[in-house]
C-alpha cells in the first residue's frame, strides 16, 4: 500500500500564484517586505524555489494586468529555464474605476465591452504562454435593493461568458469562480457554486467551476460541493487557502486541517486526483505578515500532507462498515487515516527524489532570501496593483 501511495504522491502538482510573492495586506494596509520581486520574471524565480524544495509545484499562475509584460513568449521561456511553467491566467476586472458598478454585468454597455475585451485579451495571453486555463472571478454585484435588476445582470453575465467561451481554442478551458460576498454586500452576481455550475452547464464542457475554499459561508460543507461537482464532471480545480471569518486568504490547512483532509478524500474518492483528472490544485493566498516563499512552501506541504492522509483511507473497510450501517466504525476509518503522522512518509518520498527531507529547513539554509534581499534594491516592488 505504501508503494501505491508514494506513486500517487509523486504525480501531485500544486500551482502557486504569482501574486503570493508580491506585497499584500488587507483593506487597511499593504505591508512591504524586503526581497519582494519587482516584476513577473522575479516572481517566477521565487516560485521556482518553491518547486525546487518541494518537487511538486511546477507551475505558476499569472494575474493580468499585475503580470503584464511586453513579450509573453519570453516570459514563458524564462519560466522554462527556471524549471517551471506558466499555469492559469487570471483575469482582473475589479480594480479599474470603470468597474465601480460592475464589469461584465455593468448597466453601461461601454464598460461591459471593455471588461469582455480584457477577458478575450487574457485568452490571447493563454495562446502566447501555452496556458490551457483561464480563471474568471467577478467582483460584480450590488450593495442595495433596487440598485440594479438582478435578472438582467445574470443575462449580461451569460452574454459575456458565452463570448469568452467561443474564443477558447482547442485544449483550453475557463474556470468560473464564485464568492459569497465582498466587495458587493447585498447581492453578488456569482455568489455560490450553483450559480457558477448553471452558467457552465449552459455553455459546454470547456466551462468548469473552481472552488475557492475561502469563499463560503461559515459551516458550509465544502466537501459535499466537491463531491457533487466531481459527480457531474464540472470540478475544474481549487483555489486553496484558509479562512476564519471571511475571505482571509490565509495559508491552506492552517485554520482547519481536518476540513482540508475531508476535501481531499472526496477528491481522491471521486476520481479528481491525478494528472489525467483535469482537476487543478492551485493556491490563492496572500502572505501579509509571514515570509512569502516560506509561506508558499508550507502551504504546498500542507496540501501534500492532507493528500497523503486521504490516500491512506482504507476504502474497502470504509465501504464495508458503511454498508453495515456502522456509524462509529465508518467514522473511525476516516479518523484513523487523518490521525496518521504522514511526515516520515513524505520525508522519505522527498529523499528518494533527491530532495531534502525537510523543505522548510532546506530553504532556510539555502541563503536565497538573504540573496534576493541584497540584490533587489531599488525599483518598485510588486503588489496587488503592480
């Protein structure tokens, strides 16, 4: 069994986000840190460190326009030279003043056209970088009853999504993200998985839902959503992070590691794990007060540990006690796997791959952080708006 688990873990790939390496914060303050990248090329260099020490973070998501460059083919080649590749292209239609009342659902057709054109430009960037995934999150919504027509906004959203869908090339897809609230407070235009799912089903197989683990109401059974979307063939991926109250974007597994295990169990059980599943594991986090590269390494390790525990579940024994109606026995099978210390197994796995058994300690010893702090002097540090 250990051999099979190791083989499955070797196939794991977790995508890190370029914006995790830039300065970030809250609505109150963005905190600058030393050694932060000044451009997308330096972001890729930092991401390559995460892959070098974990062995399972081979791709980096871009955010447009935060990661805009003149030559995307050159950026992709630079990534390859560092041992990583460009992953999902994330669109940004929430930071322009024109989008105060929405982007693709805005009542003004000129602004809707501007927003849709940006989404289409992101598909052009996919073509240039070799990316196969466009990630769509819309902050669109309204703050007050009567502010706009709820149904009309859904019509406008559907029209924009249809145009983007028709632009996708062979082997390309988009993932539609949902979020309960914020920045809109009365009604968000894509507030839940059902809304995202309905739009995707109407469009076709190239439209799938992405589950951001921080975008739900407190107490939401996220693993149920995962199981349902997998059953319907519409789970395209995850944006992993942790939350205590709202969209906190903390390190995945830090707030509720048991929830992460439960999610990963449903992924494994539902056929969503592995390179051929089509389900992308992506991080979407902002390291506001902790070191950024180390924060990404820890996050990748947290997902890897949860995955290892999910793979340890004795599914045969679980099916037997479930069929027998043994409530406590069934729960015990899951808890036995969750309570297993998988760190020695993962250390052994890394050693077999020629990596240091402890990625956090190895990175700390590498001197990379001190090196970039000394080198990255001057210029404008990357952040949410750069």
